């Protein structure tokens, strides 16, 4: 019979591709992980990893096949532990959410504080990062992304549509040439993403306006772009849910320059049986829906749901 510890160690090495990182995450010695992997390979009679100093531990063809079975074993074990340990009844345990940088920092972070007040037994990790979150590597329990996953065993829903607009600081607009039409934009400079480092084509906002605009400042971080605009650097396309909360930023060509995008929320199909995952899933769906005015650029404040029986916070 397979030993669960062997499967658990295998999954950590497969996801991190480094025995040393896996050992740190598991809280054991490097030699313990190596020994467990060797024992598992002997039990199965196959080689699970190709090993090299350059790329670390990468899965063999047999290892790839076993990985899918190991994930199913892990999901079943987690569901059983939650059901019979009482975690489902008390809503305790740990959850991790991965999301885009601005949405995580300006919307999810304050919303999730409300969720934690409702369920103080749940600890949360929020990963607002400018890249895709890998659910196959178990980087998160729930992911929120700009694109719907094209394949994989995922439970997926559209979380919300949102609007991006062209913004400038009051300082910049007061000293620069007036902007009355799109043609006037050629007299101004812009802030954008570093093209070759984009993690999604959905971030090519300036191309939607005019691919010939002069971009004089670039960053992989939308928060860095936001602060550059705020300090009078140039103009930029920013999410309304972030920029509209700051009165120092003004919308430029409000009725003429608008970009529409969507957020998709998804998790592993097996996690639909996790009470705490579904509690957070349902909370985020409801809380984000309540903030449609902010997401669409018609509101300027975030509404934070309060515990049952109390009014929401703005």
C-alpha cells in the first residue's frame, strides 16, 4: 500500500522542483525528502523525476501520470480530514487566494477582513501578484484571473466585469495641453506595461486607444503605474476600482476612452466539497457583486459587507 507521506512529499517536490524548497515547506530535513522519494519510486517500480542542477527535479512521463493520481489522493484526504475533524462545522483551517495585483490590493484585501471577522477560525493568505497563479502547483485554493482557464479540472465562474479609464493627476492636467478629443492625446505622454513581460494580452490597454501613443514610463506593476500617475508623471489606463477611490486623480475623456475587462474565479473541482472554500467562494461572489458601481467606474467607495445583522461599511 502507498504511504500518504510519500505521496505528500512527491507532490511538494513536483510543485517546487527543488528538494530543498519542498523540505522547508514540509518542515523536515532535505535528506528526509530525498529518502521518501527514493522509497516511493521503489514502491511503484518507476522513476518519477529527472534530476539536474540546472532545472532541478522535473517529472518524467511516468511521474506526470502519477501526479494526476496523487492530486486526487490529496484532494480526497483533505476532504476527509475536513469532514471528520470538525473543520467543516466550525469553519476553521487555512485558505489561500491568488489574484491580480490591483484587485487583490484595493478590493480583496479589505473585503477579506470582513470574511475573517465572520469566520475567525479561518486563516487567510492573499497573493496579489502580476502573474498567473498555478492551481496545479497548489499555489492557491482559489484563483482570480483576467482569463478563463481553457482546460483543467476546475470549477469556474465569471466573478465580475470591470472598467478601466484614462486618468491623470490634477497636477499633470493643470500644466499640460488641454484634452478635448482623442486627437489631443498625441500631445501627451503615457504610462504602460513592459510589453515583453506581459503575462496576459488582456493588459494591452493602450493598443485599444491608439497603438501610436508615446509611452515614456513602463512598469510590470499596475500599482507602480498608479503611483507614477499620482505624482504627475503622465497619463495611464487604470482600473476604475483603484483610481476612482483617490480624488487626486481625474478621468480624461470619460465618455470616449473606456476599456472593459472581466475577472474569472476558479478552483479545483474537488474543492467544491470543501465547506470553507465554498464559504469564501460565495462570500466573494456576493461582496464583489455589491461593489459593481466601483468596478464599473460609477462609484468612488468600496462597500465592505459587515457581519450578519450589522450595516455594511463604506
